[in-house]
C-alpha cells in the first residue's frame, strides 16, 4: 500500500514538474511577431491593401521550430454587393490578373517577416525552422486558374539570422528559403 502511495506521489510530482516547464519561445514573443505580421499585411498598399481574414497565429513546435499562419484576400475590394450583384467576365479576368500580380507582393511580405523574426526568435535553436504559411481566400465565382490557394515558406533560423547580420547575400537567402504553392 505504501509503495502504491509513493508511486502515485512520484508520478504526480513528475507530471506537475513537466507541466511547469516553460516553452522555449514565450507566448508574448509570438504575439508580438503575430501583430507585426498583421501590420505588414495591412500596410502593403495604402490604396489597395490585402484584406486579412482573422489574425496571424504562431506556434512553436519543439524540435521543429516556429510556424506562423494567416489567411487573406489579395484584393479586398472585390465583393458582391446589392449595388454590384455580379461581376462581368471582363471584371473577373481583370481581378484574376490583379491577384496574380499581387502574389509576388505576398511572397515579399512573407520573406521579410521570416527575416525580421530570426533575431526575435533567438530562443529557437539555429538549426530549427521558421515557417510562414498564407492561405489565400477566393470567392466561388472567381477564376482561380494559375493562382495558388496556399503559399508556404520555410527556412532554417540560422540562414535568416545570417542574412540579417549581413553574413549571407540575398541570392543565398533566396536559395535557402523553400517556397511551396498549393
């Protein structure tokens, strides 16, 4: 009976101490970076901004790195309203071309976010990853031919920090960042 009580106490102590371990990256640090990414997205163009749906979310995955995700509409002004109940074929084609052009801007914002986060994430080991994933929103009536539904960028924190410190050239950083479009 004493053994069972001692074993239960030891297991409880182990569970309590494991839950008391602080994560490698603080939630506060993640929140600062989330807000910074949101501001970058919203400030992309004062005249015609991207439309952020929700807010950016970040999470640290032990032994992997950090992952930030966001969802946005490349052109926030393209909405059906009672005053414009439908888009013409020409308007839909213009919208598609505009969104295609703006994909490059999203990628630049994502790349800049990754570089900026490298020093703020100094608690993340250099051999772990920084990932930024953006899901792009489309209406059912849009022509999405040639447009990605999601863009994911991944790089080692070391490469990002080296670029920010001037130890890595832009072309080398671009080669170190893996970009996938789905």
